[in-house]
């Protein structure tokens, strides 16, 4: 998996083996609103109330389902999808048609977003004399062939791309990648800091975030899909086993709140094991001493 893919959103599909429920909206009648709520304010107010209900009872399937519909009304289809999944996990039966509709909406939004971001990145890289392939080579293979000078050019290209720095899901994993390199290479950090006067406004704010993350480096815990992106960024920057081991640790997680993270870990471990020999070796070494459920999970990941 290359870093371009890492800095784009992970698109996870919900289980498709669900039963019909006549209380669930029919996709043929779904427009921009799934219920009779009067306005967006009411939907936001209901979400706030449901947040409290879920906080009081994290196993309240009906609250997750109602919040799913409220998010749907607001057009926040990614959050609606997450709550639909959690409602199912807690025993709520949701119609397959509605689930598919959420998947389609999320896929469409993701494709539009990724297409626009990809075109913007391509243009920004070209201004610095780089191609998308160059970005792939510099980032994915950095731990094998570190080129701080080329990475500095990539940083400049990325920071001059307003699309990129405004897109948190794309910018932050990349910033963590650069911070990891800078944290482990003080000469690169000093060189990077000398470029501060090349930026202004939002670009300078983004640049300062990278510097701050470099000087106050902290490896995240794998408690969210975004945390996994950060850990993969660390791996591609260093080639060390620790980030991959952290990601593997989620495979033993039985906490329902972290199921989405576990599924993301399973998928990303399998994809990277197939594309990167070092990842494959780290997982295989872990399998040699694994037991019980962890052993089964790692065997599935390495299965061809």
C-alpha cells in the first residue's frame, strides 16, 4: 500500500447479510431526508440527545439507529453508516436496501473527493517537477531508500496545495509521516525548520503543525482507523516492526466500540503483507509465537 492510498480515506463496507425490517426507510422513497423532521436544527438537537443516551447506555441499539437516521438527514453519510453498523452489532435488524443505499452514497462521495484531491495533488507535484510516481517512490520506499532532500520537495508541494492541507484525513497522516522522519533525523528537522519563511497563512499553520509534531513526537495507540493510518505512516518512514505490532494488537480486541478499527486493521495488514515483504516478515514472525485467536487472525491475513 502506498502513502497516497494511506492519506486517502479507508472505505469500509458494512456487512451485507442483514434481514429486512419494515421500520427502516425504503431506498425508493429516500430523498434528502429520511424522516419527518422539520429542519436541520431538529436533527442536530436529536443527535445531541442521542449522544447522551448512548453515553449512558453504549449498548442501546435503537439509539444508534435513530442517530443514524439523524445523520442521514444532515447528509453525514459516513457517520450514518458507522451508527448503522453499531446498531446491527447491538442487535438491531436493518433492511439490506437501506444499508446498500448508505454504501452507495459513501462510495460516491469518496470517489468525488478522492478524484478532486488526486487531480490537485498531481498539479501541485508537477509545479515542483515531481510526478505521482515520484511521490509513491519517495514515501512508500522511504525506509528502504531515504531521501530527505526529495522529501523536503514533496513537503513543499503538499503545503502549497490548499485542497490537501484543508483535507484533514489526507494531511494529518502525511504530516505524521514527515514528523516521524524528522524525529529520527535531526539534520532533516533543522533543514525543514529553515523553510518556515517560505510559507504564510494556512500553509504556514500546516507547516508549523508538522514541526510541532516532529519536536513533540508521539506514536498513537491503535484505537481508531485514523490511528492505524498514522501507524502505517510510521512504518513506511522507518521500516520498524513496532508500528505493525501495534496494529496487530487490535486483532485480539473484543471491545464492540473498536470493531471498525479491528476490521480496518485486518484489511490493511493483509493488503500491506501482500505488497511489502518487510510487513509480511513481521507478521510471519509474530505468527510463530502467536496462540489462540491471535494465531487464527494472523493465519487468515497471510493466507493467499
